[in-house]
C-alpha cells in the first residue's frame, strides 16, 4: 500500500488573507484624507460666506457674463466712478457668479469646497510620495485644519489648487533633476486670471531653479561657464526657457501686462494698514501660527532635518510674507511640509515610505483602506453632501448679517431713500451686489486713489468736522454703518440726521424729514 497521499488542487488564498497592494493602501488613505477634510469643510460651510468681498466678486462676474465686457473704469462706487480700474481676478468672479446662478449660495459653497478638497488631494499626494500613509494622512489633515480658518469663498480659495500644484510641481521637478512640464505654464496662465498673487509663482520657480543648478554637476565648474556651455545642457536650457515664458503666459489676460503691474501697485497702498487680512502678524496673536513657528524652530535645533539653501530661502520668504501680511498664512500652513516631505523622510526614517514598504504585516487600518479605497472615496462624497444637508435645509448657507445687512437694505428700499450712501468698509460688497454705488469697498488696489482715500477715511473716524465735510462733499443721502462705528454717535448727536433702522449689526441714518 502506497504511503503517498494525493491532495486536491491547492486553494487560492482568501480575500481576507491575501496581501493588500501598497498602492491600494495609499489610495485608500488618500480617500480617507479627503473624507476627513470634506467633513471638516461641510460642517463649517456657512463660514465660507463670511467675507464681504465674495459679494462684489459675484456681482463682477455676473456683469461680465451679462455684457461680455471687462471693466477698465469703476462703475461700482459713487466716489471714484469713471476712474481707471481693472478686474484682474475676473475668472474667479465669473466662476463664483456661475455657481451662484446655478444653485444660489449652496452653489458658491460647493464650488469653494471642491477647490479646497482638490488642494487637500494635492498636498496629501506630495506628502505620500515620501512618507508612510499614516504620517502623510496625519500631517496633511493637521496642516489643512490649521489653514481652514482662512478658507473663504473668494478668489484665493478657488485658485488654491492651482497655486499649490504649481509650486509643488516646480520643486519636484528640481528634486528629480528635470525641468518643469509645459503644463505648468498653463497653470500659471490660469493662476494669473484667477488671483493676483501669481507673481509668487515667479519666485517659487526661480528658487526651484537655483536648487536645481546648485545640485547639478555644472555648479562646481561655475568659473568656466559660458553661454554656449549652459545652452548645451538640455535640462538647464529647458529651465531657462520655462522661466522666460512664465511672465509671458501670465500676460495672457484681458489686461495683459497690467496684471503683473498690479503686484507692485498693491505693495505701496496706505489702505492696507487698515484692512485686517493685510495687517502684519503680531507675535502671539494667532496662537496656531505661533505654535508652528516655535515648533519649527525646535525641530531645526534638535533634529537632523536639513534642506538646501534655495529651499530654505523660499520657505523663509513664505514666513516673511505671512508675518508681513497675514493673508499669506494659508500657504505657510499648506506648503512647507509638502515641500519638505523628502527631507522629513530622510531625517526620520521611521516615517519614510521606503521603510513602510518593507513591512511584511499591515495593521487593521491599512488593510481596511487598501481593500476599500473606492468605498472610502464614495463615503467622502456622501459625507460632504450629508454634512451640508442641515445647513441647506435650515437656510444657513447665506452671508451673515454682518456681511450682508439685508434687513437694513430692505428698510432703505421700503422708505424710498435716495442719494449717495456713506457705508462702512465691510458693507461695500453687499452694496455692489445690490447694485448700489458705494462710498468705499474692498477694491483698494488701483482704486480710491490707490487706497489713500480709504486710509484717510479710517484716520478721520470720530472727527465731527471731517464727517460734516464728507456728508456735503459727496452728497450723502443715507448712511449704512456697522455697530460700533464712531460716526454713529456723531450722527445721533446731529439734529438734521435721524435713525431709520437699527439692528444687531447695522445702523442706517437718513436726513431728518426724509
């Protein structure tokens, strides 16, 4: 009798025991990052409309769509009507207007959330190329959450995925010893038409090129450089052409070279000192930013985290911009970790993607993410939609009264009040949205005497003589001022002006007997 035992065919490993491909795990963690970020945004959706500039951008886009004309002179204020003014961020205004026309304020919020989630995907992907899935997820979500306080339905949010992709791309190209793809020129053209901060891309690309050239074999022989030698280096040649074309494609814009000139105009604007987003950072005022700056300082002193001189200078430049004008803090939160992901992996090998790939055993979260990446992506979409339902159902997706004083404007309409308005700065967007010429508004760049008129108005706050002159010189027929404005008490003290409307956020005065 034979001792040989015949076995049937070997059974294939079950789905439960089959190893999960690293690529699927990484895709699952990317979906998980979007799920977390999406829920975060959806739950805070009404706050995205808490900026008065959103309203005038929509009005501008609406007018461009209706007329097909790009404005070259102001038609939205009564103080500087007819003065030169360009809508350099016209494309964002058109996109916001289309979203509002399609689905009201819900459409505006949905468009903004879509742009922000695209940004999250780009940042997470940059981290995940070098760090293990858990580290990439935690860092991506952390810095996205820290930047979330600056998220608003404005051009900077819509342009953010383009901005972040462009900057990360040029640095990745430099790290890979290649030149940027020509698609990055298209991204620059798009950025230039969506947001005025596109000249930062010139700085990012120049710094990335410096990083590239300083790590090239050509660098030690710099004393022997000649134009012919440099031009024969194919990658250097492509970088030079790319850098030369950046300002050219940025001028593919309804206003051509004026889009670039606007950067230098805004740099010398006295109104900026009175506008919160343009104010300089007071150390300790923003505790989150303070915490990050202190933590970065400690990391530099206590770890082996090192990067190139060019990248260090560029990140220092981002820090400078954020300290000089807090509006840039969004990029300071989102970009450094993504740009330094490779350096972080080298300084902390336990966090690196390469070390993680060597693992033979996957934990429960990794297995779950790897087996169900599509389900997680579907959950991200469904989670955003479901989280927004209460806000939509309760009509909370609309600008707040402190931004859009609808009750005050309705009182003015009902009373049939005519004449020019003296309005608070924060109500300018609502007035433009309603088709009412403003006294001042958020278009401080290239208008209002390049901001000098707005600065003088703020400096004269509480001056009775200055107010009296303003009422006469500008033919003021009514006022719309926020609670706490010094002019309210001055108007209350005058016998020839009376209150027409008062609520928690706004006060309207009209001439007595109106």
